[in-house]
């Protein structure tokens, strides 16, 4: 077998696993510095994933938070035993195992489902058994890492050991307000002054007069050009055929030229 040395490489079959040095094996100053770094990283993970329960305004870490700090120190939990009691409760025992050499570094037991353990005393058998293991896991990690959990700003007691009816939901994560939708700028033209409208029916829109429409010409823009009106083949005034082309019909008279609109002929 390959000799196991903390902080080096341990050979396991055909694979190699890097093994970090544990906090307990460090000098005091390095241990405090390492614990502070672990607490900073732990807080970021626990807050982001909300791995805590709020009880009376305080944050109690859940079992996932305790397992996270243990895994950061290369330690995992292992179920040892679970026994059902005569009153229907369960007692579980969990050990802490160091991955580098498989040695046991901690152990704890916990109960769930006793007559005074509400609401678990009314839960199904598998719920009571599972919670007994969960409580034992949190308690085992607490015995090793409660001081680091306190450095991170949390209560050193696992949430699973606190009264269930005193819990409140954790606050929702902060989110940025949604940006308002982009809009095109609106150009507002000034309304004409000095215009009044009279209407017999207040529910009907007022009808402006011709003078008022003329005053709107500068705002509304030039009026649309009208299409030329159709012209008869002969001049109704003189009875002679028109000459020219559409838009410029004419015929010659003794006084000059005659056009359908009565205007002088266009210059050529």
C-alpha cells in the first residue's frame, strides 16, 4: 500500500487524489488564517443557496451547510447505525471520516420522532428515520466546525435541532430591477392658439371653421395636391375643340387664349 502523507498525493489503484492538509494539522497562526478563508468562502455559498433557516431573526445552518464545510476540509459523514425505539422514534449514529486515510475523526448520534418532537412524531416512519440521520450528521460536523460556522456569521447550532414552529422563510435573494423598455422619442408640436370650438352636442367632436383650418396649415403641413379634373373635348364657352395636352388645354380666341380654368396660358 502507498503511504499516506497529508498535503501530498495519495495513490489509489490507478488514480491519484490530491489531499490537502487539515486545519488541525496546521500551526495556530496558519490554522486561524485558513479557518477565516474557509468561513469567507462558506458564507458566500450558504447565502447564495440559502442553506440556513431563520429562527427568531437568527440564521441557523442546515445540514447541507455543515456538509459543505466538512467537504472543504476533506471530511465526509458516514452513517453507522439507525435503531427504532419502542415509542416509534429513531436513533441514528453518524461518524466523520477523513478522506485522505479513512480514519474516523468524529462521531455523534441524534433522535427523531419522540412523543414531544413535533411535528416529526406524526410523520411517516421513513421521514423519522431520515431526519434522525440528518440530525446526527449536523451534530457530528458541529462538534468539529462550529467555531468556523460562527466566524462565517451563523449560529453554531444546526437548524435541524431547533423548534420547527419558530422558523420563518429566508429573505428572497436580491434582484436588480428590470430596465424600462426602450421607447422612441415623441415629438410634440405646439397647438395653435386663439382657436375655439363650439359644438351643440358635447359628446361629438367639434368641427373647426375654414379660418381655423387655415391657421393649422403651418402645423399640419401643406394640403395635398388635388388630381386634375376631367375636361370636355370642346370649350363650352366657344364651342371649339381644345388643343394642347392634359393639364394645359387651350384654344385661340380674338382676345388671346382660352383655358378651362380661365387662367392665362402657361409660358412656353
